[in-house]
C-alpha cells in the first residue's frame, strides 16, 4: 500500500471539503490545501439522495455507498473519516474497530462521556487498528509552541488561564440547515459540542484537566434554538490554579484571546495567529518578596523599550490558514497507518473535551459546581430530560 484510501462517511459541508482535499480538488472558493501525500479519496457515503447526486456529480470516478456499514465491509477503503452528526461518531468508530477498519473520528468524539468511554474501551481491545481524532488545531504551530513553553517550565507554573473565544457568529439560517443542528437529540448540544471542541481540547491539552467546573450556560441566547450558545466557565486545577472559558455564537465582531499567567511570565495568543510571550526577569514570587512600595510605581509605570526592567518580550506569528491543518491531520493519520508514525491526536484523547463540555452543561442544569470525574449516568439522565422535552428524537440508552 503506497497511499491510504479514505472513505468519507457523510457528504455535508465538512465531508465534501475533505473529499476535495483527498482528491486534490479543493473548492474554487475554499481553502487551497494540497492533497495529503500519503492519502487519497477512496469512496463516499451518504444516506441523503441529494447528497448522493452532488457527490456523483463532483466525484463520478469514486465509488458511492448509501450505507456506511456496506462501505466498511466492502474493504474498498483503508480508513474512514466520520463527518456525520455527533451521536454517530462512537457507533461508527466501534464498528470500524471491531471490523479491522482504521478510523479517523471527526470532533467531538461523541456527545456524552459514557458512549466515548465505550469507544475508547473498544479501541484498547483493537490496538492493531488505527484510531485518531480530527483535532486539527493541534497542528497549529502557535499552540504547539505554547504547549512546548508551558511544559518546559521556563515560565514556571500555571497560576491562571483565560480563553475568550466568541468568534463563532452564527445566524438562525445556520441552525436551520439541517434538522439535527442545535438540538439535544440530534446534535447533543450547541456551541460546546459544535464550535468550541477544538478550543476545549487545546485548553486542557496545554493547561491540564480541571478537577472542578462551574458554568453558566444560556440556552437559545438571541437565537431560535433550545441548546446552549452563550457559555461562561470557571475551573479549578489540582495545583490550585484557576481558569475561565467564555464562548458564544451571537457576537458578529468576535474575540479569540487566550491568556496563560505563570509564576515566571505570561503567554498571550491573539486570534490563533500571534503569540506574545512575556518572560519576567525575576519570577513573581521573588518580586513579591523583594519589591518595596517606593519601587513599585517605577517598576510598572514604563515597561517598554530599554526602560523595561520587568520582563522580556518575544512575538511569534503563524500565517497558515484553514484547510492546511485538516490535511496535515489526514497526512499524519495516513503515515501512522503506513509507517506507524505517532498520531497527532489519538482517538482516545477525545474524552477530555467531551467530559469538560458535559461538566459545563451539568453544572448549569443543576446550578452547582461539578467535581471531575462526575457520574456519567447522571449526565445522560439530564440529557435525556432535554431530549424528551424537545420531542424530536429518541432518548439515548442508559
């Protein structure tokens, strides 16, 4: 095998884009990312007749399947990517793992922790099958650099982190694209399971998994939906540090800013494009013990140019755009299948973001702080209440 043939399950916005990348034919008005060197399009699957017509029009030379199990069983492809509604990710992944099919799961790994844990347990039993997740932001060199700096310890220990990611503006027309969107029974939630999973993953990937979570979620804020689209989260970590995460889908101007305060400095990421690293010349604990009040105003009054006696500044800019990162994940996955190259993100890593999103929703539903890990069955019971009230989709099995 020289190239991995990928089967795309679900020919929606994401699935059609991935098909174009893998066939070396990105959309004319879309990102101009190259086809993965070691991956190619093998087949497409969708249950919708209109999607079938569109897939056959755009990619007539590739096999088309109406049933994803038929695609997996046919062995026409070497791996599949699950660009389908979120509840289906674990179901498809488990079937693939049990049938020897390599699987790259789209984010999020699932809707609730119980189903993701089942998927991970299955993967542990089938280690000969490749199992990855499309956390494409882990390929962003800025966030890789942030993680490297934090883990190196050169700026000391994290004391506080804060991410405001409001650059997800979505009008009501977006939510009306598909019946399953912005529903408890079809999508499993709102911004926490749709737009923000990449940032939730990066946040815990860089800053660690919190031990306590408190959240305020507003459901249907300024939109005709029932799920959360305005969220404010407070977290606490094992070392006593704290964090905050703010996101929404009703801010057309938007903000994307991550700040990490450490004992030896600060890291600021703006718009996922630029890092500013502030390295204190003396760590905060030493400053706290030695700086006198008469020196305070002089120390903090002018921290620019040669007069800066407090910190050194380094700036790093990343010019990569959307599309390249997705292709990089596909290329990495293909090289993992072919040459056992380490995965950028193992499929098992998806549980952390799902658990954090679940904790946020449960905290808001119950109006209390959630200690991690929480009772998986309790979350599913609360979710089923919302699915039942919604009345559009069947409840999930406990």
